[in-house]
C-alpha cells in the first residue's frame, strides 16, 4: 500500500513540479524581458542626449584644433561607466583623439555616432564626428540578478503549491485510497467483503461507490454461482443415475439366446425424457421398450423414470404388450404430470420363434432391416400416446422376424435433428444411412446413427434427446412353411394336408397337434365369420419349427373376433348340459404352450406355440 502511495505521489510530483516551475519562471522571464528592453531604451536615449551635448561642446575646440581641450573633454566623457571608448574624427575621417579602455572592448558594444557642427559665420558646417562605444554589461548583470531572483521565487512558489497540492491529494485521494486498498486486500486475502465509507461525490467518491456496488453484485453473483454449481452437480448426478437406469451390459442380456442387442441414449440436456429398456420375461421372451416424454429436463426425466419402472413391472407379470401399455396409460393419467405425455413402444420377442408381439402408442414406427438390406417400417399404431387420455384400450400387432433381421427402435430426436440452417435429418436421411449398413452388427448400426446425427447437427445446438435401440434376431429354425386357402372346409382340409406334408420329417405328435389347431380355428372362421360378410375370406398359415417348438401363425380376413372374450367352457358338465361354443378354442389352449391374438392390417392373427 505504501509503495502505491509513493508511486502515486511520485507521478504527481514528476508531472506537477515541472509544470508549476516552468509556468512561474515563464511569467518572471516575460517580465524581465520587458524590463531589459526598457533598460536598453533608456540607455539609448541617455547616450543620444549625451552625444548631442558633447558634439556641441567639442565644436569650438575641434574648429580651433585645440587638442588639449579635445583630449580633456574625451577623458571627461570616458569617465562614464557605461562608455568604454569615445573617439573624435576630423573632416577627413581620421581619428583625431580618443579616450577610454579600448582593451575592455568585447565586440558587442552599442555604437552611437554624432556629427560635430560649427558655424564660422558662413553657415553651419560639419567639421568632424564623435563616436561612443557603450557597454551592456551592467544591463546584463542586472537582468541576470533579476532572473536568479525570479527563479528563487518560482522555486519557493512551487514548493508552496506542491505542499498544498500534496496535502489536498492526501485528503482527497490518499485517505479514500487507503480505505479502498484495505478493502481490496481484505477481499483478496480471506475473501471477505468490506464496504468502503463513501465520501463526497467527486471522482474518488464515484470510484468507491462503484466498488461498493461491485461488492454487492459480487455477493449476488457468488450466491448464484454457488446455486448454479450445486444445481449442475445435482444434474450431473441425475444424468449418471438416468443413464444407469437403462441397460448397458447387452452381452448379459443376449448370452445363450439367438439375439444381438445394442442401444445408446444421449440427452440434449443434463437429463432428458427419452428412455429404452430390454429385459427377459421368463426364459424365452425378450421385452424391448423405447419411449419419449413430451418435455425436456428434470420433469421429463422424472416422468421417464416412472414410466420405465411401470412398463417393466407390468411386463414381468407376463401380460400381453397391449395390456402393458393400457395399464401404464391408466396409471399415468391418474397423476398430475403438467400436461406431459409419453410416446411408447413395447415389444415382446419370442426368442425361439422370432415372433414379435408389439404395441405402439404414438411412437415413431420402428424399422425392420432384413439381412439383404431391405428396409420396411412397422406401420401399425395401436393407440394414442400414454398419459394423455384415460380409458384407452390399446391393441397389439404380430410381426414374424426373419433370420438375420434387425429391429430398429428410435426416438424423434434422430429424424428431427436439425443443422444450423434448420434442415432436418429426416426419415429419408435415416433410410439413406441404413441402406449403407447391410450385414452390420447392432453396435455398428447404433454408432453409425449417433455419429450421423451429430455430423448433421454440426455446430447447431441439440434440441432433443437422441435414443436408438437395435435388436437382430439370428433365428434357430429348421423348417419354415407358409400356405393359404379360401375359408371353406374342403380348402382348409387340403391346406392342413399340405402343412402335414411340409412337416413330414418332424415329430408326428407335433404335426397332429398343428393339424388339430388349424382345423379348430379354421372351422370357427368358416362356420361363424363366413355368414357375416359377402366378401370371400382367406385363411393363411405360417409355420416355423425350431429344435424345440413348433409355431403357428394363423390369420384370416374375416370380421374382427377376439377369442379372449369367449369364456372357457365348463368341462365338468355333461355334453347335454354344456352350452354350445368355445370348446374348439379351449382345445387349442390346452394343447398349446402359448396362445395370443392380435387384430392387424384388417386381419385376425392367432399366434400358437406347441412344445415338442
């Protein structure tokens, strides 16, 4: 602090002292210059008067050539201390006499000339010339002495003015500066803030006022920074927790099963509303889930966690995909979620047969990528988004995945990613990318999509979460057969024989059960659906036999009929007591290990699994 004071005082003295000294000296010099000029003027006037007087006095001696008188007059003139040399010249211009100290001449003396005039009766006549050489030493000495005096007075004035200025500087700047520096050093050493007492509203007062305002603003800013740091820390923890909620060890999920799986989730903010999940339901079913909450940040992350938990909870109860989504919708609609809703896709994949039972609640249509590179969507929407409208009853669809086929699930953060010019990545961009990725692993497909979206966005800010899940079914089937026939008993009988022929090398018991199931379901179609429409009904059968199971997918184009609405018959009653109907479906359920129904693409689809 003392060094700062010395520095300020030193700079002040270096600037002000020369200015004050030069200004005072300049004033005195100007005054002395005028006095010097006045002295020279008086000298010239006195010399001219003396010259006129002596010219008149020397006229008669010079006419009479009285050298003695002339010399006496010149010596009398030379006694004047200002006259160095005096000379008299005759008519011919020659020196007639001189007096003074010629050795004292310095070459800068003032020269005064005067004509000697004499009137002998014939009129005035020039008979000679008198010359004075007058020194300036006395004038210069006086001038120098006065200048020295002026310099002394200037120094005294400077000292007085500087002392007064330093005193004022100390009072006006030094004391407030001491307080300011002390507050600054205190804040620097122990980070405490001490306000400085404000003085008059001058420049230094304004500086102190600004410093106090800065302290106040700094306190607010540090408080905001602390809160922001705490929030960022909590959000980072939330991000880690959110990412830990979704599976990452896909090898553990797929080990020992004919499936490859990979996924990635990149929130647009610290936390987001996208999620995916994959888990086993029983020994041979894999549940794949993807969802997108209609918001971002913490509220969406909380709803995402709730939705994901409910989906897994209901799925582990072994209920169909449509019932999972229906139950989640009802639960979400009971709560207050600030008008948020969730797009949701739930798929149950039979790992033995590759049959995918799925329900899409307002989500982007998943894509099927065949081993040959063909891309096709799952177009069915089985209901609206969940969490918006209570009382919804969702349907479900069935999709038979082929060997080597990949199911791609993604959120709209992929297709709606935009670059700096607001151009979307789009469905076409995703399709173009996938055509370049035949026979790629699920991990390579997921990485390629994530990188392509990031490259498309470039320097633009990401506005939505990006989530991708890819599952490739490798299959373990040994026999595949497909056939169709009109809904008549004769055509169905022939279709059953063709199926038995295709399964000739299979277990005879499995083949017999498959024929029985086909006969029972086809009979219901022929006997009940045929009379409800004039449009011919077609029955189609798809058979997949694995090493341990035989899977039938039987579909018809008749009116919608959900067998779950038919009560099971009471087999404890006699044939006469038992109501007609329902026995065929009962037999199908009894001899199959799995039985499900879906209405999709204007068809009734029955999915039946028979164990060997």
